[in-house]
C-alpha cells in the first residue's frame, strides 16, 4: 500500500479488537493480555487450511460494437466541462439499456458457466447476472473447480489427463476470470491427496551432494518430499479468428504470476505472492522495536588508537535513535543486551555542518517507555539531515565528566564523541562507543536521521485551499475507500483522530460494503495501516462526508480492481467518490484484461463516479523500489484521476509560519511545494510513469509536451547517473505482452501514451492512529484520499444548489 509510517513513540502493536463502534479511546497503547496475544499469534486459523472461503469466478460479455463506441463518446462528453453533455450521467437502468447486452445473452452465459462448474464437480453453483447484464458471476466453495475451469478452456492436462470437455462459450464472452489459490492450500498433504488437488504438485527432494551433508537437521527436513504449489488465478480470453462462421474460438489462459524483465540492469524478475496487491512501503509504527543501528560491520583486525594499544573489535551496545519533531529520541532496551556497564552516555551529532554534543545520565535522564528507556534530544531542524551520530559510554561516577566534555566539545564546535566504527572505541578518549543512524525507505541502514513535524488540520486545509467553513454532508458527499488483502480498521481510531483535531465523533457508523476482513485478523500497521490512513484523511478533511469501507476478498475474481469495479457498478446507489491507494504492475496483465478494466471504469464515469488513484511511492515504479520503470494498472487508465504527492508548502499556516507554533516547536523550516521524495526529507518518492497500453488522452497533450521540453526532469534528456551516461533509448519497461524480448524501450511511449499522475497534493507527515498507536504517514496514499475529500465538497455544494 502507498503509505509509509514513522512512529512518534514506542507503542505496542496489538490490543483486543473492539466490536462496538464509535467508543472513545485513548490514543496511547493498551496492553494486550497474554492469553489473547498467544491466541491471536499461535492459534489463528490457517488461511486455506481451516478457514472457509468463497471463490468467485466471472464471465464478461462484450457489448455490441456500435453500443460500445457510443458509450465511449458519451463518457467523454459527461466528463468534459466544455461539452454540452457535461454532467448528464446515466442511471443504472439507462446504463443497462445503453450497453445493449440482452437478457437472453446473460442467461446463456449463466447457463454455460453453471454447466462448466457442474462438470468440475460443483453441485448447484450460485450463479447470477450483474445489473447491466454484461457479466455473470458464480460463487463456489471448491477452489479446484475454479482452476479446472481455466484448464478446461485451454485443454490443459491436469493430473496427467484432460479436464472435462466444456461446451462452447457464448459468442459474446470476451473474458473469464478465476481467483488466486489461497495460501497453505497445498500444505501438509500426503502425496495422493496432493496429486488429487490441482494445481498442487508433489516436489521431490533435490539430489544430495557432499557439500550439503554438513547441513543441520532443520535443513534436512526442508529437503524432504512435500506438496507444493502456488497459483495466481486465470485470465482467459478467446483468440481472434477469421469470420468463417464455422470455427470454434480457441481460448488462451494466462496466469499473472511473475513480472519478467523488470529492468535491463537488474536481470531479475519480481516474484509474486498470494497477497500480491499491497504496494508501497511501511516503516513499522514501533520503530524503536525494529530499528537497527546503522553501524558498519566491525573489522576483525584490532585498531591502534591515539590513546593506547590495540583493542578488540567493537561491542554491540544496542542504542537507537528515532526522529521526532525538532529533535530525536535516544533509546536503549532495559535490561540492555550490552555486556558493557555504564552510568552516563554522551551523544554527538552534526546538523547544518555544526556539531552538537549532549550528555545523559542513565538513571536520571532516561524515562521508561515500554521495553525501552528513552531520552529526548531537542533543538534540531525539521527536514534537515542529522548525521555523524555517535554515542560514548561513561562509567560509574562519570556523569559529571560527561557533561563537562559535552559542554567543551559544543563550545569548540566539534564532536565530543568520535567513534571508530571498526574498533568501537572513541578516538579522542578511548571510550566504548557506537555510531548510529536511521532507516531508509527500503528498510536499510543509513548514516543519518531526518527530524520531522506532523501536519495539522489547519495546515492541510491551507495547503489544499479548503475554506474553513466548507462542509459536505448527505449522500452526494459520500466517499468510499477501496481496500484489499483483508485490510481492516477500527472506527474508534477515526473518532480518536477527529477528537484530537477538535472535531466531533462520526454521527453514524462507517458503512462496510463488500467482504470484511476475517474476525481473527489482528489490527496493526501491516493489516490496518493503509485503510486507517485512507479513512482518517477523508474524515478530517471532509468531516461530514458519509464514509464507506469497500473491501474486496482476495478470492473474488482477480481479488483486485476488476472485482471492485464490478461490485461498484452492480450497486444500486454507490458513493460518488472512490479513493484507491493500491495498485499493481500494468505489464502483468494482457491487453484483453486492460480493455475490460477500462470499460468497467468508464461505466463508473458514466454513472457520475469519480475514481481517484494513488500513483505510487517508488519514483519511476508504481510497485517496486528497485529503480525499474513500472507503470500502474489502474493509475494509467484514462478514466481515473491519478494523484502524486508533494511536500507541505512554506506558506502553510500554522505549519511553520505561525509564531506561536514556532515557539512551541522550536526552529521550523519546510522545503515548499516540491515533489515528495526521499531527497526532500520524506520516506517515499512520488511515482510517475507512462502507460504501456493506454493512448494519451487529448487533455494531457499540452501538459506532457511542455514537460518533455523542460531542461530538467525530462526522461528524453537523462543526464549522468552514477558516472554512466543514460540515454532514453536505454530505458526499459516490462512489455511481456508487447514484445518477445519482454522489455521494450520507453522513448516511443513519451509522445503517445497516457502519463501519470494527473495532479499532486501534499503527501507528507499525516498523523494516523492504528489501534490506538499514533504515527506519521507519508505517501500518495495520503494525497489520494485528501483529493477525494476535496471532491466531496463541490459534490455536496452542487447537490445543495
């Protein structure tokens, strides 16, 4: 998901999940009794082994060509303010009539799908046609039957024999989707049971050799024969045939399992997982728990210091630093893992080229905070690097001398603690020491930290130009957040943030549509971070807007946007604004899937629905942080608004321009409305890309042409990168459905295909509460729901007028 979180203090990640909604809660951690913790971590039902599932397959029908062309041109008119048809949206009945798929065609498709599933040993499958009659779905409890459906369409051998011979599909059927395999589906099966459960297969151990005989018994167990398998679901479509009228269409089925040819410089693919839709990064809320000191590996050789003879390699002390507003938090675990005894500690750091040194006494200046003891270092600049961070230990009775040394070194403008990283000894005084740092967005150690301040409600409103008196309410102001991968939330977290901003609690419960998360799902950053951010951003920026949590099951069709769009289009009265902070690689999907997804998104436009998509948090990649150019499957659609992220504005009162806030926070400086990126102090970099499929919309022509003529940030004029000249023709993107080489050059895309994002909003330092734990989130998954909240305001105003 597109949110990245930085914690403001050490907080426990779990607590009992509340069933009652709307109760007031304290935002500080609530300890979880050991029984519930053990139960939730050790006795959760194994997904795919014990938990019941509903698997949904679908057949998508093609409207008549003339009707499809008419729908396309009407969608352009209703969304163009200069058109005389602007805003003339269609009701469900009008849309069904305009699509033109007959009831008989839908009935034939339903009969065909039911018959195929019965041949796959499903008794009485629940088959239904959607509101517009252009798709038919079936719900079954047997995953194997959904796999056999695709295998039967392409006559693929299963268990050494052909699957049932299915009858010919209806002529208007253009796409068949089946769900991915649940995790653990093939686990702990005997060989016979494994072979009887496709697509599971029996994996024999690899031949042993002499080098492997030294392995431990645990490794030997891994080499035993076992049942294995994974499957991402079928995408099936009929191949085009000459119009002879007598040939039966040949079907092709594709599994979007692996992104090959990710980048010409990486030489590797992007492996898929059962939860393949989550994108973006998240630094854990409890950063103090997971943060590792950014020290280089110790050298095995002893080092001779200025103060004495050679010493042994450095010890591990276990100190950590975490950024906060205008400062840092220094922490150690109590009891610590260090073999060193100490009574005081001296920490030196550099900011804006000037060294500071601070001294802390162990039993007086550190405050217990869960499993850690913490001390606050104040007086630093927000969004300014702090590096050369080193701690030196002082022994019993050394507190006074540490304070004197800190005062002297600060007065001299140099570091009091100068740590040799190989030996773990202070170069100046020979003390035991450690050099510290932070975490990069890729969770790798870096040699600096970046203090940062949280956004305020008035600051966000100022940056977004939302008037204080603006208020949205009623059905026309409704906003839905789309969630996937069994994401969950707590309404009391939403109410707690509203209370912190001085807003009243929600007047009604958040509506839940689609498939809610399993009841045993814990509530923490991994399971609720994205959804909590989405809900809370909308709720505080448009306080009166009715909220809908729209969740898609991982086993409903593709488990992602096709299922989501189909559900929304099938709903009688869906919200008018939908915010999606999830995505996937466009190159993973064949053109037939892309065309149908755009058709479903176009229907949402015709119904008057605004779809807002977070562009991504990985620079030129929408999904992965390894510097490959990867466009997003939803953000590249011409029927959505793709949103990037910027840093907060310098003029965003009272973020930094308020004198009272500056006095409370200390020094406060912001980089201004520039792209949100790691280079500007964020923990994400806003994504931008060109589609590999979709043509450039006419409304983008002037903006993209101007961008391509700029001297900076132009992919056609790439400069020197790491001393290697890079030309536009050298840049590649995965095009596994467009070329046999799997990788195609980007340059032809720049002037012909859809560019993303369309707009950008502040996406830095959004306070978010997850299960009572307060953190700061960065990401386009913050700016996207912020735009959704903004759109709800004119929607409500238009309804009032």
